[in-house]
């Protein structure tokens, strides 16, 4: 019989005699002190990510958010039946926010909060695996990343998906830990499954992060690994059941990504900029972390590095491979995985100090391993941080396009958008009185689409006939369209009109053409 107090004593109320004893209660003041790393990173995140929030003008994807989320809920749902189902959850979430504080800045603040939450969750993940220094380093590295500011200052769903991915990863660690300790973990695994479902509803490609989760589960230490695997597979199956109809319906709307091309090797290498720009900083940081932690890292630091690499690298690699057959590869979809690489870099703070180092030396070394890598990366990324907050920081000058036509357009002018869906610009920035779109058919609400439908080629040509002046708005790289109406208009403009003006705006060109007839010579 085991003696009382033995490690193998039977608990007084039954239970597993091999279970670890419950953690002793922690005083309240100590619990508050433990939150210092999270408080520091969260405060820094709000300050950094919120700075210059109104600097960059909205780009097309943000315009989609504004024009769709501002519709009645019934119209948003009607749209999702044929288009943009993948963003339905986001539109419904921000719809009431637009109703109370209309404008792009209100939506961007929601993204700031989501990315700040992601950084705080990274702290929790890092400290759970390897201690407070690693958690602080991982969260701070993510906040310092220019790409975090880029997506925190955008009114789209990717920041919210990043937060959900981080939360699901933390919940996986909690559920796995409870299973290893032989504690009741049913609710923990149910919470993990629920977060995976929410991630998929936020954006189906956010589910790629589950690849990183699979890597963690398959490579975890042998103790109770089989039990964790079984529980993880059950949770995954439980999440797949409610997600299946949504995934199937989303797979039928691939026309929305028809513009994507098969990615080459340069796009694969370019994923290094998912965390920091320039790319050399990202590559150097990850390589240093792999080498240093592999040689001198604690066990927890190595676990952190492995989880971060799986989370940050497996989704881009798999998506790139899939995109060779079905083009889906774009950096937007991979932003939630940037936190994984930040976690890998944060593992540097888990290097073992020399055996002869005293207490103060150990503290100083831990501080240096947090401050130095994050400081170097933050300084390297400053030019990109400034660029993201410039008026064209999102890569487009949509207001500039509208301003050209607004300043120089005349009553009777026609406007052609090539391709047609660029008419989003006119939806967000209305055309001057008397300036008409010639390709617009029924409106967006009538057709339950984002931009409305396009008229037949003969109708568009009839509307354009006799117009002395026509404005043509194109993407910089393409004076063409995606459909027969676009192409018919291109043919007519090139054959009967002469170019008399061109304004280059970032990502767009605005052409002015004049009809080759004497009566239009002075137009």
C-alpha cells in the first residue's frame, strides 16, 4: 500500500493515481504580475499599429468591404449565394459597425484590435512553451513586423483570421497539455474545434494553419502522444462536419480568384517578406533562430521553434504546391501564418545561458535576447513601415483616379472601366454629373452582385456611339478586359478614337480619348 503523501497515493475522492497533482492556487498579485509581458506587448501593438491609421487611402478590397457591408443584412446574404461567400462572416460582423460609425477608419480599428490580440496570444504561446522571455520576444517581433502594420490598417478579414489562428493554436497547446497530464480535456478540445470552425468561416484558407497544428501533434514528445493524436483527430472531425457545406459552397465561387496566376519560384521565395521587409531581414532572423536554438536552445525553445516553423512555413509551401494546378496563391491569404515565423524568431530568447553565469547575468542575457533581435528587425523595417502609411501605402491610388475624372470630366463624357469590375471606384467615388458609365446594366442590389452586371456588347457600343470624349480606366499592366463587352469597347476605342491624355496613378492608368471627327476636334 502506498503511504499517504506518496506520489502514488490514491486521491481521496478517487481518480487516476498517476495524475499529476493540481497546481497550487496563485495569489492575485502574482497573477497580475504574470500579465506584464502581455500588457507590454498589447500596449505597444495598439500604439504601433494605430499610428498613421488614416495615412493610406483605401484600395479596392477595402472598397468592397465598404459597399457590401453597408447593405442590408438580407442583401449581404443574397450576394453570398453567388459571390464572396468566403467573406460573409466578416461582412456580417462589421455591418453594425458601419451603421454606427460609417467610414474606413472604424473598420481599420477593428483590424488593429485583431492584430494586437494576435500579438498578445503569441506571448501566451511562447511563455507556455518556453517562458516569459520567449513569449515577450515573439509578441514584440510580430508587432515590429511591417506586414503586421499593413494588415492591421486594412478593412478586410485577414487580421481577424490571424487572431483566430493564434487563438486556436494556443487552445491546441492547452488541450494537449491537459491530455498529457491526464486531466479532463473534453471542453478544451471542444474549444479547439470551435475555434477551427470560426477560422474556416472567417476565411477558408485560414485553415491552412491546421497543417502547423498537425506538425506539432505529430512531433511532440512521446509521453501521451497517442492520446493527443486521437483527441486532435476527433476534434478535427468535429470541426469538419459543420464546415463541410461552407467549404463546398465556397469551392464553387472560384471565379473570384480567376485573376490569380500560377505562382513561380519567385513568389515562393517572396514569402519571406510575410513577416519582415526587406526579405533579407526575415531570412536572416529565421536562419539565426534555427542555428542558435538548435545548438543552444532549451527544450522549450526548441519546441517553440518547431511549432513556429511548422505554422509559418507549411501553409505557404502547401498552398504554393496546390496553386500549380488551381491558382490560389497570394500573400493576403498567408498573413495569419506570419505569426508562426515571429514565434520562431522569438525562440531565440530561450537560449541557455552559460553554466557559470550568475543571476544578474542571466537576466541581462535574457533581456538582450529579447531587445537585440527585435530592435534590429524593427530598424530594418522602418522604411517599409513609413511606406505602408503613405497615401499609396496599400499599393493603389484609387482616390487619385476619381480625382482626375472629377476635375476634368465634362457633361456628355463616357467612362469605361477595363476590366469592368474596376467600376468599384465609381461606386465609392461617384462620377461628376453628366459623366456616364456605358457598360453598366442592372445595379448591384438588383443582381445580388458586388458591382452589378454588364450590358451586352451591342448595347455598350450603342451607348458609346457619337460620344466625343471617353475616359478609360485600366490596370497599369493591362489595357483589356475579361469579357466580350470589355473587348468590344477596347476595339472601338482603339479604332475610332485618338488618345489625348494619360494620367498614371499607382496601379492604374486614366486615359482620355477623343473621337476622330471634325466636330470633336475642339473637345
